[in-house]
């Protein structure tokens, strides 16, 4: 079930009504949300609900056992069980074929043949998101950063909460579980912010991302058939597409959650205004980057050792961060690229900070890093080295009718988003447009509604991050 | 630059209501304005043609001998004035577009009879791939019928609509801003080069014929491959329920008013006409049409009736230039013999 579908609109209307009609009982509300979450997920493929149930059962049991055990060895074993089950699910369903194929390719170089068959495994939607979410719970309980959740219904809702189940934000147990276990009341101001997030997210998804996808798909599927200028437009189109798609999803998820009385973490903080890679990862997919920081980078030693060790930790964290996105070499390459960017910027970070003391210099630093970001998206989106080579070596600047048409479309769809981003950055509040004076807000909301109706894609296309 | 966060602020309830209601008002106003715009400037050529044909019907001569109804292959294939010249019989071409299928034929014939009395001959001409079209595809064009027919369009068209049909129809009829006809997007996507489209296909003469020039041999070849695939797929259900009901209605009208109903095959590209798949399909659809309209004349419903070179066509069943006159001669001879 997609947020950008009529089915979801009807589903939401029913769940929302039942939920607030039951506001006298938190448990009934949670039960309604849990059933709704399983229906929402089962809409894709009900068989994969078993994976969520398995992950829920294992981590609930592990968490409770950790809560009663003081034996260090036993505790370590328990958290290992959680790691094995969750990473095992990911390994089998997401990475098995990738590693099997890659191994076969590798030994094929030496003239050997791998005599095993890969499995016809379908990737369950959102598996990387909910396994990381439950893992954070087990690890936090193991590290005694939080008490285990003693109520299976509450815990199951933490794992399966439908707005963020399939594409995040990857919530921390310490943030979400207390909200689940506390009574919720209708908060008009939060609900209004939620409505704004839903409308703004929908705009970014169906107007910006889905329409720019036509340009990006055309260029990335046949870079040789396009001029260098078209390729540049295609790369920029994908840059805006992936931002619109993923941040749009996060906004809708967070907006819907607010309408149910929940506050999920902010996942995007204007990433294209980042002036360096560290800044970028404080702004892009924040729930994943902080997860990787807290559970992987710091686990590896963080920046506590020598420079070489810090670089290694940065590199490994980003490599695995890239691989988290999908079982394909382009994601690995993208992770490596960002790891190298972090390593390259680290010695000059002080200089970058000093350089950015004036606003126009900071604008230059942002522009420079934006170029790096766009190149990163080329690595991310391209499905082969040939495509990457074809894109970066094409320097023909022929202008065709298609070039002008695409340039206009890119401008027409992206300029409003960039303008709002500037507005949000200047006011340092991502909700700024929702609180503008009425004479600004009324045309702004009218514009969003108009564009969603007129320009919104009717294709009900999936969100890019569902595949991760 | 500070990484921004989210700061929820307290808002007066009246302000929230104003904003949300205003967005709805803006949408409603834009929809109304766009609907008015579309009334004067229809950007979809097919719809524009159908509207013109319905206007022609309302202002038609009342002494018509042959009334042509059907789709665009007939619109640009049957020259009614030339037909008159050849046979001395007055003809009127009210053929529109394939997406309105036989529903439009039945509605037009019914309307014509109501206004002027029945013509002695009713000629129905559709390309093969119109006959299997179901309610779903036909439905998208029903909103362009004249307002007088809109009060109960499904019943008048003989359609049993699904909920989806009804929703689509209502959107097309009343919410042009959201309708599938994305003509507003044709403006926003190319605002500097946009011109109100004109097309020979909807430039009709006083008797409803559109003279189209410009053959497209390569297009015909591509179309042939596509259409042969379509013929194969349609073989199991060559006549949709919606078309069957409309054909039965045509049969009823012609019987009640003592008019002769004729079914005529569209002009076909030679190679396409000779294909075994098409012949099989025509046999299958003929049998079904005959069942729905047992009194009709099917002498001219044959793939070998009028075949043309690709150089005389713009698709496998749309003739251009002088080929339209030759097709008219063949039909005139066949009908009046």
C-alpha cells in the first residue's frame, strides 16, 4: 500500500477514525495501530509478515531476558542471538544472491566455476529499516541504556508502526517506545504541523520526484544517446528526484504519525545546503547516519584512536552504509565514495570552517560540495561501470529541443523546492512555511494543492527507498 | 550554517481553518476557470472532433439518405460530398473517434432520428480494434457528449458502469483539472512553444469529412506489428459487452424506423488486410455482430473490400489524400448496388 494511492487514503481515513474514537483506551489504540500496520505491510505480500513477527518475537524475548540477567556472558549470548537473527534475515533475503553471484564472478576470473545455484529470493519491502530498528532496541537494552519493553503489544507496535515501517525514519526504541506506552491526546498544533508535512511530502513525491524521474530514467538508461548537457540535466534531475522521493516519504510518514499523536525523528535537514561531507550526513537520512554512528562507527572505536584508525572506521562505516542500501556494487561504490570524501575532508575541516566565516564563502563551499553530491548520485543510480563511464566522459554540449524542454521541466519543478529550502534554512525551522503570515500561507498552500492535483503523477509509483 | 530543526508553534484555530479552506477554494476556482477555458479551447484533437460532429448533427440537413457513424478511419475515409456526387444520394459523415465506440453511434443515430426522422440507410464503420473495447476505455470520452445527454449518460449509452467507471466519468466531466486528459500539462511543460493545436483530422467540411494529407509509411509498418498483436489478443473476446448493447440498440432503432443498417470494413493496408490473424478476427467479430444485429447488411464487412499501399495511409486503417476518394467510390458502389 502506497502513501500516494487512493487505497491508502481510504485506509488512513478508517484507521484514523477508529483510533481517535478509542482515545479512552491506549491499549485499544495500540491494538488498532498494530492491526493496521500488519494490514498495511501485508498488502504487499502477507507472507513476509512472518519475518516481522519473527523479528518481533526474538527481540522481545531477548530484551526481556536481558532485563532479568546480570551474567555478562549470558547477556552477550543473548544480544548475539538478536544480531544473528536480524542480520541473518537481512543476509538471506537481501544479500545472499549478491554475494553468491559476486563469488561466482570472482572465481570465474581464475577459470573456475561455482557449482551452486542462487535462490530465487524476493526482497521483502523495508527489511533493512525494521531490522535496524529492532537491532537498536536489543543493543540499547544490552548496553543498559534503556529498560526492556515488557508488553508484547507495545513492542510489536514499535517494530511494525506502519507510517515508518517500510522506509523509516529508523526510530530508536528509546524515543518511540515511551510514546507507545504513554496515553496520547489530540494536539491541534502537532496535527496542523502533520498536515503540512503530509502535503509538502506529497508535493515532493508526486510532483517533483515522479515527474523528474522521466528525465533521470531516460538519461541513466542510455547515456550514450544523450549530449553532455542532457546528462548533466539528468544527473541534476536524479539529485532532486531522490531528495523529493525519500524526504517526501519521510515527511508523509512523520506527518501521519503526528496525526496519531506520535513524534518521529526528523530525517532530512536540507542536505543540499551541506558544505562538507560531515555536514551532509548530519542532514541526509539522519536516522540511518546516526544509527551507523552510534552502533557501528563508535563500536569500531570511532575517532578515539590514531588518525589511521579513525580513517579506517570512517571508511568501513560508509562502506557498510552503502551496502545497507542494496545488494549491488553501485551502492558499495557510493558508500566507498562517501567514505573517501569524509577522509579527504577530515584534515581540512578546520580550514573549511574558517573559510565559511562569510556567507558568500559558505555559499561557495556549499556549491562545491553540491557538485560532489551530484557525482555521488551518479554512482548511486548507475547500474554499471559503463553507464558511469558514459556519463562522465561525455563532454558534448549540443543543445537540442529536448535539452531545453528538460531544462525547463527541471527548473519548473525544482525551483519551488529550492525556494522553500532557502526559506526553511533562513528561518532555521523546517516548518517555517506552515507559520508564515496568512497572505503568504494561503497562496502557498493553494499552490501546493494545485500542483498536486494538476502535475502530480497518477502512476502510483513506489518510493525509491522501498527497495532498501 | 546551522542545521535546521522543527519548531512546532501554536496557531490560532481560525488561521489553520482559513489556510486549509483557502487551499480548497483556490482549487475549486482554478477548476472552474480551467473548465471555462476548455469550453472555448479544447486541446485534445479527438475530443474537438467529436464536439464538432455533435454540433454538425444539431445543424444537419434533414434529407439525408446515408448517415455514416463510426470512428476516425471513417472521419477521414468517407467523403460524404463525393459520395453524393457519385450516387446522387445525400450523405452525412458523423464519424468521431474510436474511444467513443458504438455507444456514440447509437446515441448519434437516436439523436438524429429524434430531430430529423430516420435516414433510409445507417452505415457503421469502425476499425477492428474498436469492437473489443470495453466500458473502461470507452468511458473516458463520454464526458464530451452534449449536456442534454449527460443527465443519464450511462443508461443512454447502454453501459453498466462500475464504481471506477462512475468516478472516472465524474472526474472527466466535472474536475478537468484532475482529469486524465492532461492538456494543462501540455502547456506547463512547454509554455514558450505552446500553440493551440490545429489538425487536419478535425477540420471538417459541411458534410463532416476531414481531408487529411501526409502518408507515414514507417508509422504504418510499426502500427501493423502492434495491431496484429492486438488482433491476436482480442480473438477470444472480439465484441465487448458495451459495443454489443450499442449494436443491438442500432438494430432496434433501424427496425423501428425502417432504416437499413450496414456494417462496413475500414480501409486497410494491403499486408495487414491479408494477414491470417485479421481474417480470423473479422470472422469472429462478424458472427457476434450478426447475432446482435440480425437484420444488418454485412456485404461490405470484409478485409479485402478496400486495400491500400502504406504510401497512401497514415496508419493501417487511416487513408490520406486521394485514397479517401477511392475508398468512398468502393463503398458507394458496394452500398448502392
